[in-house]
């Protein structure tokens, strides 16, 4: 799940960090849908236009630590 998105992030990590360091990215396919200040903000804004489970939420930080834990959009619960 989200293999394409993760590979996109890893291949473009340096450029993405230069542009969005410290933000939470929403990635679908090979496209950044948005950059947000929190995971909850990323999820709640993105589900307005995209079905949960169809996009990846990714912290935008340098190094492999940034992608060792990825939160799937269909795993978040919003109350």
C-alpha cells in the first residue's frame, strides 16, 4: 500500500524538504496534494476531495527517519 507514493517521496526527498521542511505532506501517486502543519489538518482537509485510503500522509523531514513510519489516511479516526 502506498508504494508509489513512498518511492516518489524518497526519490524527491531533498527537493521536497527544501520546499516543505517541517510540514506534513499529502501525496497521491506522484503528486503532492498539499502541505499542512499537522497530520489531522492534512487528513481532514484532504478527505473533503479524496477518499480515505487513496492518499499517503508523510512528514517532510530529511533522512530515512522521515519515512520509517508512515500513517495511512484510512487508519486515522476523526471525531
